[in-house]
């Protein structure tokens, strides 16, 4: 497809479970971003990749959150030992060039932790 | 440091009337400014982008925004609302990393 895709679209996890969220960016896009959007709020930055390098992970809320992009295309956001406060929509975005370029967003994964 | 404030959490208009969604920004340097729209269960879609080329920016679907440095504002307008415009709108300031406002929910009444 032409846009950013994410899977799964919905995920329900029991507290303490590990989850993995996938992002397929637009083909050829160098930069990839993850955001967390809590209910009724704007998205908040989690982490940024340029190709396979994770250049900024300052927004990751705890060491339970881990992201990778090993081949510079698909990215996975992993959350270990999920907590109720992790419930949110996780958005992925990609941009053609470096960080300041226009970002194109995927539909998001809605994570609910029970 | 940079931040953005959307002055209204909810705006309600009648179909065919003008839309005004207000945004003020704070940035130490000249920022890039964006408006994104988010329809339910869909991804954020770029409406328009300001990068200092022109103060009046035209976007998709008849939206436009005016950058006013003296007022540190970047308000979004549309002359005539359509039912399909009902959505959540986000103002974003960027100097590399993007900072989103809390969003304005636009309701369009028939």
C-alpha cells in the first residue's frame, strides 16, 4: 500500500503481559517515529529512527518500552510487563528525509491493558 | 523549548458557516507549524504546513491558516463547513521534534 500501516489495529492485554506492535512505513522513508496518544490528548513523542539507528528515545516512559528497526524499514515497539497506564493508541509515522520533514501517520494500534 | 496551545477543546458550527480553530505557539526560534486532522479510527492526515515561505497557507479540503508572528498564532479557518469536516484537529509546532496540541473537536450540525 501507499501509506503507513500498523498491526494489530487493536490489542487487549492482561496486566503483566508483553506486547509487540508493528509499523510498516512508506517505502523509502528514512525517518520513523513512534507516538503515544492517551484518550482525549494529542500524540506524544516516544522515539525516532533514522534508517536503522535509534537517534532519540527520550520520550520512552520507562525501560519497559523498547523499539527497534533492524533493517531500516519495519519497526516494532515492544512493551514489557504492561500496566494499565500503558493503555493508549500507539501511532507510527514516517518521513522521507530527516527529522524535520512532513510526517505521514499510520492508523494506530489501540492498546487496552486490563 | 517549544509548545502549542489550542484554545478551544470543542467547537460546534452549523453546516455552511465559517470554521475557526485557534492555536497559539511558543518557540525560541522560527518553527515549522502544521495542522493535522484525525477522523475516528483513521490516521492523522496533514491539512497544511507552514515553513516561512508565505504567511497564509492553503491546505486541503478548503482549509487555510495564517501565521502571525506578532501574535504567535496559527489559526485554522474554512469559509464554509461541511458535515465531513467533523473530526479532531491538532495544531503542531516543530523544530525537528513535533509537539502536538491537545486537540480541538469540531462538530458540524446539519
